[in-house]
């Protein structure tokens, strides 16, 4: 049996372990996380192993998840894990490998082959092994239960404000700065061009207010996602113009945070119109009370 469990952060035996995929670490996940000192998640996303025809664009990569969670157990989800019965999963992974004193799961947490494991079965197993268990009720926003799937759809379809509201935090994108075509520099607004993990969800095209963090430094940022229609290009890009920054970011790993959606991408008649709009965007984002 192939069981691969990686621990990020402290390796101390957790007092309280939360279980789930936690893609997005949204408000629902946070209600669970607030009761734990460690989490167990799965990589790759279980759905993509159970049904290989499905592709999941991740709201949160494992590296990004470690930004929110101090002690993270990552179970490699493969065919061996997918074929564990619910009780085999509990005995082999939870009891033998992690040994938590308490467990926290969501109201809809299912596990084991064919999702046969239910919160009720989990509770019965915990009672048998003298492990405390808490089952967290759904978290709603405007009567709708907050779900990662819905947030993915919101980010992809120009509902970024709703997505950020449901996430309860800025949208984090950890990427690497790469060389672009220097068009921003010629306009007087040099940008950092970023590339991300292939599985990372790239939000709806447009302009965003945000920030970029490099090591222990934080810079205000105007972020553009799109195909640069003014320049008649067809390749999608993510670019960040940093306020009050001078230097070279090439090949650096950075944390980019999308804080607010400002507008859709537009095609401008000339460079002057584009420069004028960039100025307006910056004033609106950072200088408007």
C-alpha cells in the first residue's frame, strides 16, 4: 500500500486535527480551522484521482495553504488511498500516523472508498477510540452555503467581489517573476510579469487593487490579468505594477494578493488613452478616501 504523508511546520502530535480539502481556506474552512492546531488535506485534489477526466483549478495550492496553517499534513491522494475503506482510512491514517487527541470535521465531510464514511461513522469511531470530535455546521453568506466550487465560478465570471467576500481574505497567488515584453516600462509603468503553478486558478480578466510581498517587504500593487487587447496580443498574462518600488524582481518568488476588483480589461485607441486610464485606476484604488 502506497501511503505518503508530508508534514509542513511543526511535527508535534496535534491536539486537535481538522480534516478536509480546504481549497480556498474560505470562511467555512476558517470556522473549522479556528478550532484546530493542525489540518490534514489531500494532494492532488481527490476528485481528479477518482475521476481523471475532471480538472480542478485550485484556489489554494499546497504552498499557499501553508501560509494560512501552521501545521499541515498533506496526504498524497492516489489509488491506494482512494481504495481505503472508511475504517481503514481512520485506522491507518488518523490513528496510526497522526494520533490526534481531538478531531474537527465539517457537516458534509465524507471519506473512504465510494465516500462511505460519514460524520456519523466518524463520531462512532472517535467514541470507540476515546478521541474527541466536533462537527462544524455550514457557514452561510446571504443564505447560501459557502463552497469552494462556487467561489471558483465567481472568480472566473466577474464576481470577484462576492468571491473575496466568501473567502474572507484577499486572493493569494504565489508565483515567480519572469521576463515580459517590457511594454509597461515603455509606458512609464514597469510591471512584474508572473507565472504560477499550472493548477492555479487565474481569475477573470481585468484590473485589481492589491499588494505584492517579497520576503518581508510589502508593496502596493495594481494588478492586470488579461490578453492586452490594446496591443493585439492573444497570450494571457498576470502583471503587477508596484507603487514605490525600484529594483529587479526577476526570478524571485513573490506573494501576490488580489484585494479588490476595479474594472474589466479594455481595448484603448492609443497608448495615451491607456496611460490616462492607468493613472485613473491608481488614483481610484489608492488615493480615493
